[in-house]
């Protein structure tokens, strides 16, 4: 069983096929179109969507409550935008599987059970999530000391987003703007500009932080941690005030970065990334601070 979970926990693989999902009402909800695509061996998402439309109409005609119990949740579409998508929980997906003749039905049922069980384990013991993430990064060839910093950075980032939510920030665009304020003050570049600097393709799903060096991760953490501390202390109640706090937190990290650069005699901001290319084998060496 080929199973892998992406760093953001929004996508999981079944036999190398992507299944989008979202944590909603204390359980996983899976993209029905993605599951239909797998069960019908259909790689064309449009055809899979048409199949689901016909199936859902038939279920309605039969008086089934299955379609009614499905929720439309925002999942990332192939074009990168968040779009409302029909999703079902484990119970609903199992009923859909029963409605689709497929040789993959039984393996998929076992896969669903395993995914659900793992999530329950992680809720009871959050350290399991970190261990799983660590294993994924190790499989990709990242150095262990880099992985430790990356995982710590995720925890710092989560604390910051939780604090922003406490301050009334809910829109994803606003989160991005505040993040850009910290990044600009820390490194002199927004995340988008940073990706361009590292030659990460605009349409690539590659995460900027997965392509940072150790020191870049450290100063990213510093900017976000200081922003969190200031926000917790001052409790800004407007978006403008939150922007000012984000800029101040990033400035602390930016000043520290500049002082470090003077001591080291080189820039911390690096063009290095962890993307494979045609001219070199990128891996541990490319992310080392030399």
C-alpha cells in the first residue's frame, strides 16, 4: 500500500494517486471526485466529476440521504485556487464505494480504515505527527539537523497563526499579507520574491521553507516568534495594527540577520534550494551553510 502524507496534511496518496482531504468536525473529509477518479481508473478529473454528478443524481432518485450528508469544503484545485468541493466522511465514502463497481474497493476500504486510525492516534499523541513528518523529510534526503529546525519552525508558525486567529484574522489573504510583512522585514523580500530569488517556479507546489538553509529557517522562526510574543502582549485589534506588529517582529529578526552577516562576512539570504535540476544532483550539500 503506497501511502504518503504531504507536509500540510491536505493530501494523502492511495497507490500513488492524490486524495485531497480536510479536517472538519473532528474527522477527515475526503474529496469525492478524487476517490471516484481512483475507483474508476479515471485520470481526467472532468470525467470523474461527471461520473459523480450522475451517481449523485441516481442516489437522490433512490431516496438516499448520502448526497445530502456530503459537505462542500474548500480544497486546493489543480490551478492552485481554493474551490468548494463535494466531500464525504469515512462513513459516506464507504457507502459511495459500495455504489461503484471497482476492483479497488476492498483495498480502498482498508486504506480508509488505516488513515482514520492513524489520525486518532495522532490526536491522542501529537508526537506521532512529528515522527511521521520527520520520516518523510528523511526519505527526501534532508539532513537530520535541518529537519529538527524545520519541525520546530512549523510549531512556531502554528503558534503565530493561532495568535492571529485570536486577534480576529480569518481570511487566508490576510494571513499571507501579514506573513509577507514579517518576511520583508526579516529578509528584504516577500515570500513570492524569495521564491523567485531561489528560482522556485511560480506554479510549483514546492514550499519556500522546504528550500531554505538552516540559517534562513532560524531567522524565519525568530521573526515569527517575536511577532507572536509582541501580539500576545499588546493584543492588536485591527488588521493595520497587526501589520505593524508583524513588521516589528520581522525587523527584530532582520537586524539580527544583518549583525550575523557582518560577523560571517556573507549574506544569509541564499539562492540555494532543494529542487532537482538537470545540471546537478541537489540534496544535502545544496542546503549546507558553507
